[in-house]
C-alpha cells in the first residue's frame, strides 16, 4: 500500500516548459505528477566536495614529493631520515586517498585491485 501523500510542491513553469512536461507525460502514458515523481526517484545528486578533496590530496602529495626530491640530492644519514619521514607522509596521504576514492584504489595501490 502506498504511503498517503500529504505534502505538495508548487513551482512555476514557462508556457514552453509546461507544454514539454505535458507532452512527455502523455508520451510516457503518465500523468504530469506521476512523471515528475518517476524522475524524482531517478535523479542522482552529484557532490563535488569529494572531487575537491581528491584534488587537495593530490596537491599535498605533489608538495611532499617535491620536498623529497629536494632532499634527495645529498642523502647523508640525517637526510635519509628526513626522506623516510616524507615517504611515510606520502603513504599516509595515499591511504587517505583510498578511503575517499575507492574506485581509484587499484590505480594507487595495484596490489589491492579495488579492495579496501
């Protein structure tokens, strides 16, 4: 049994938009309301915050690699410790990246093949 519908939404359309809605509903064999409900259930919302985090993480990795490359010219024992610390920071950032971008895990860590 469908839930009782007690809420409504009202919005304005231009004459062209209204005609398009009417035509699409008719072609689909639905009422205009049913067509809008159907599309509401199929709509996907894209959150670009994840993409911003992805780029911020990549920029952070780039900075760490540049710092490591700068230190790598001398590699005295103390420099080796510093380089190791930078590498550890890179690994941490890559691990963070895999948590937020699971679809790219196989590209970052090929041995995982997308498994977390």
